[in-house]
């Protein structure tokens, strides 16, 4: 039984509406309307939360059943310390990525823009401190806190910026991100991964205050953090990374020319990296950027392509660290038993390309010949 004077805390996503609970690392995301009765034994606590969460309504003012609670470890509604809250935020960002990026891939591969993913606004994370006997609530917005309202006197409306259909979290990515919290996973890579996923979230809001130009810079920042760009020669580094890790001998090729007039024969993946970083540089240096320069082809924008490339980069790093594709490593080991290490790596790479499933993406983008 909890004391009515006890300081408590709840973190939740009011609009996410996950159909089933998801555990990612130390955090479990569960639907309040479906599981509260079994998960919250204390009647006074559940009564308080029922009344408080009834403050969240749809655009017609009707109660929503989409509130998804985010529990770190035990479901005890304790106040999290800074480290625990950062882990919760990281897990929320990974959850968002595991829904948005794969759904973007499906839309491109089917050439159907109506399959577009939800915006990150759908997964707004709210944290509320409370005491069961106190009906007054404080509302925090950024660094600002407002108070003076009682439960029942204030409502919070669903944003208009939620975007496409919700989709489901990609189970392989959820499992892989969970492994990133193990002590064996490289600490530096874990920090870069989750910091880059924060930028991914920020780049996928539909808040009208954030322009598409700003989103390009946000996504490029995510790449820079995750791929550990050097201080100088960023475009060259990005191009070479895609040439080495995404391109293959099958890729179609084009020429790009630098400011000194030197030509570079690149795969179309490398060409996109060149063009995307040129776009980013024009934006941050204050050059004029017509909206037409944000378009890659037809309805595909450079932002959409950045989602696809970022997803492939993330999955490749997770694969390298054996967070996904264990069956690929086992298969490669059987095929290449007693063979030189270089051959083993080549077979593993071939199987990885098949396992990760990006060949259809590359074809959809025109990077690979249709008959490849």
C-alpha cells in the first residue's frame, strides 16, 4: 500500500496507443486502458491515475484510450534519477525509430506515399510528478512550468501533427536495441547511437515551427554523431562510408565534380551522400535553397532518403556488433569452415546484404539495375 503523502512519478505517451506491450532494454511500454487493472494493485493509486489520465482527449474532446505508460524496471511509479530517466528517453527514441524508419522503407519499396509513417509527435513523452492526495497538477513545457489547475479543470488535446498510420514496432530492431544496454556493448557506440536517435526524433516532428531545411540539418547531425565524422572532410568521409558499407559493384554510377573541377566516379549511393551533404552545407552557410532542391525524385525527398540510409547504417552497426543476424554468422561459419578470414568476411557480407533486406530499397531508388 502506497502512502498518500508519497511523491510519485508517471512517464507516458498519451497518443501512442501501442496494441501490445513492448519491452526495450530496461523500459516496458504498456497500454493503460488494457493493462492498468492488472498492473496497478493499489486502488487509490489507480483511482488517481484514472482521473488524471482522463484529462487527455482527442480533437473532439472525447477521452482517448491510447495512453501508453513507460515503466523503467519495476512498475512502481517511483521518481527516476537522472540516469534512469535518460535511459527511458533513449528507449522511447529507439521505439520511435523502430516504427517510423521501417514504415518509411515499406512506403518506398511499394511506391506508395500513403503508407507514410506517423510523426514523432505521436509519441510525445510526458512525465508528471504527483501525490495521490493532491489533485493539483503542474504542466511543464520546455523550461517553463505552469500550475494552479486541478484534475478535471484542464484537458490536453491530441496534436494535429500525428501523421500517417501508427504501424507496429519492428521486433528485430526492438530486440537489437535491448542488447545495446548490455555491458558487452561498446559504451561509445551506445552513446552515439542513442544521441543520434534523439536527432532522428527531432527531425520527424510535424510541428510547423520546424522547417524542412532544419530537418535536413538535424538528420545530417544524426549521421555525424552516429558515424563519428571527423572535424574536417565531412562530405568526403560520408561518401566513402556509403561507398564502403552500402554500395557494391552492382550499383549504377554517376560523376560528381568538386569545386576544383575534379571528377569523381561514384556509385549512386555515394552520389546521394555527396548531394545530401552539399544540401546540408548550403543550409548551414545561409545560401539560398529553393524547395525544389529538397526533392530527390517524384514524391521522394532527400529527407525520406536520409531515413532509409540512416536505417541501413544503424542496422549494419547492430549487425557488426552481433545484436541482429546471429543466424547469418552461424550460416557463414558453416559455409566457410577452415577457409581464410578474408573469404569468411566476404561470405558474411554477402549473407548480411540478403538478411538486412535493403536490395529492394536500392532498386526502388534506382541505385541498382532493375534486373540485378
